[in-house]
């Protein structure tokens, strides 16, 4: 059942951090595909679940693309079984910037650049085969790549193939679950997840 949060309750999560969905060091299968969000939204922070807002199309797109292998409904918070399922499939999730905001446009350019360095550190530590950053504008800011276009990037990131895919937020209204699934399937194929 989807929880109901008051506006005040959600606002209380500003600045909160959501743990990455990554295996414990030295345990579990290798992360093959690391999805990278911009930063947690307030609903994500309240439920401690990445991409959890009811209007977010991330998990429906993963299911449609064959990446998740099943339906995951994270709006009330992801079940431990679902987290383990994603990790077993070699899927990890992190963010460029760890602090929660109501909207990604509340982040400063400096925070996004620091997020790019944070991501480099994470990729060096986790060593995924493929990294998929969800959001072209945030990617451009984080890596100073003004001319970057969606899709596979010409340079790898710390030894991992680097892709930029559409952001699944409901605010990115021109994308559909179908178009997101198509975009997410490409890096998933490259990673051997599907």
C-alpha cells in the first residue's frame, strides 16, 4: 500500500541521504550495470528507496526492458527481497548528489561537479561493467561535457562503459515507459544483464 505523506512530512526529508543499492564489499555478485540518478527526491528519502515516487517510471521501464525480470513497486519502500533480486541480477543504483531535494534543479553546479567526482570514486570501488547516468543535463554539468548527447559516451568512466539515458521522473513528460525501456535496454545489453 502506498503511504501518504503530508507536505510537511516530505519537507522534513530535505537534505537526507539514501544509501546506495550496492552489494556489501566482498559479498554478492558483481555489479554489472550501475544506474545513476541525479539526487534523491523527498519521497525517495522518506522511503529509503531510489526512484520511489509514484510518478517515476524507472521500475516499470526496467520491467518492460527485461532488466528487472519482474514487477517492483517501490512507492511504499522497496522490500529486502526486491533489493536482493536486483543485486543478484548485477544491478546497482547510486546518485550523483546524495542529498534529497524536492526537485533536481535545486542543486548547484558545484554540487553536480562534486557528484561527478563522487561517481568516479564509486565506479573505481565497485567496478561495474557499465554505468548509466539518468539525465543528460545533470551529466553535462557533473562532467563539464556541454556537447554530450544521450547514449553511449565516447570515453569510458574509470574502465566502465558510460551511457547517458533519459531521466525517468514524471517531470520528464516527453518520455514514456516504452521509450525509457528502449533507452535502458541498450546499456543493459552491453552489461550482459539482458
